[in-house]
C-alpha cells in the first residue's frame, strides 16, 4: 500500500510511522505542508498519489481552540476539507482522525457511531463539522473517532501525573469525566489494520474499558509504585476554558465489525510504563 501520513511528528503520528513501516510510506509534518494552504496540500498529495491518506494532523489543544476559534476551524475543518479535495482529485482513500469530543457527554451509556453529534467545545465543533464535510465530499471516507490518547514522544496525561507525583505528596484529579484512555501504539496498529481492510464510514477505536481521570491517575501511581495520594475532585472545582463531556466512552462495536479488538486500557498503561524511555 502507498500511504501518505499527515501529522507524522505528533503523538499518534510517531507510532503510525512505526505501524506503517512495511508500507510505502510518505510521512509529512506541518513543515512539509500546512493544512491551511490548499496548494501545499494538493502538491504533497499529487506528488505521493497514495492508496490511503491518514490525516492525523490537527490543532489538538482543546483549551487553546476556545481562544483561537479561527485557527481551530482553519486547521481542523477547512484543512481537512483541503485534504479531502486533494484525495478526490487523485482517487486516494482518506482516513480522518476524529474525537470523542464531538459528543456532549450526556448519554449514560457508550456512544455508538450513529449517535448525533453535539459538541460542547470549539475543538469538538471543528472536528464535528469536518466529519460532516468529509462525508459529503468523499462518501467512502473512514472517520476514526478515538479518545484520551497517551504515548511516547510528547505530552500526555500519564507523563504529567508521573512528573507531579515525583514532587507532590498529593494530587487532585477530576472524577466526573469518564472516557477510554488509548495508547497510541495500540491505536496505530488498529488504524493500519483498518486501512488494510478497506474500512469506510465512522469507526470508534479506543482501548477497551473506561475510567475517570481520577481512576486513570490512581492506576498510574499504583502501577508505578509511587506513594502519592490521588484525591478525587469535581470539574466545577477545576474550571478550564473548554467544556468537556462527562461521559465520552465510545462503543467498540464498529471496530469489532472489522474483527479488530483492542486490549484494555490497564494493559496498555502497563506496556506504556514498561517502555518509557
Ligand atoms: N490527543 C488526544 O487525546 C486525542 C483524542 C481524540 C482524538 N485525537 C485526534 O487524533 C489525532 C492525533 O492527535 P495527536 O495527539 O497525535 O496530535 P498532536 O500530538 O498534537 O500532533 C498534531 C500533529 O498535527 C500537525 N499539525 C498541526 N497543525 C498543522 C497544520 N496547520 N498543518 C499541518 N500539520 C499540522 C503537527 O505538526 P508539527 O509538529 O509540525 O506542528 C503534528 O504532527 C488528531 O487528529 C486529534 O484531533 C486526539
């Protein structure tokens, strides 16, 4: 397969480079093509003429997006549209990475792919709008929603908790937001599988199981053998610029339909901790 990866320098992108290394891979970061510039996007897609484009690049700072609505939409929505147009021009398949934050979090059970989008943040809005536009432009686009990424090669929640736990006797973590932590290594493997299986439509891909951020932090501290106390707090006690869904657990049935099963988040966390540089 010829694959062009946009966002190769990101947390997920770095693992995608590894997972796709058996393919004819073109890895690109913002230095090679800025998603906001349609002519740059067109050029790199035209030059590589891939079977698949994997669009992992995005403006992912959820709080930053609240203050920079124009940039959020320019990169995450218009940028994705530029990629979809370039894909249509050369006949490439497109896999678009999206997010659990397209939902408002009020559903008491896991979100299915057909549940209506109702984002409550600018980041979520920019991704939800991109999904809609891409599905119009490319009926066979594959939209993969994932959540709570952690991995090597960048900032992530477990790394932050470990840093804090090393210097503080107690840390406070919100206990009223539930989701599925997802190891970039496991996700990259699942995405490579989805490409090889010719996936289309919306797919939910996360590690299995779910927890709150507090429960996630407790597990990180326990598995690392640290003595720091983790204290549960509410989101209201720790206001942030962007609202987050209370429940953003994604149902795995769309992934299972392709015969792909991801390990539990606890198993993934152990492997992440064991392989930390
Ligand atoms: N992180 C999460 O918890 C999470 C959850 C759900 C979904 N997702 C989605 O999963 C995907 C991967 O996330 P991630 O955490 O790996 O992202 P990340 O670490 O923030 O990496 C973002 C990537 O996008 C590139 N990029 C940013 N602005 C760009 C622009 N204007 N033009 C071209 N490239 C640009 C960056 O390139 P440079 O390094 O060159 O700037 C980098 O390679 C994203 O689509 C994200 O929305 C993430």
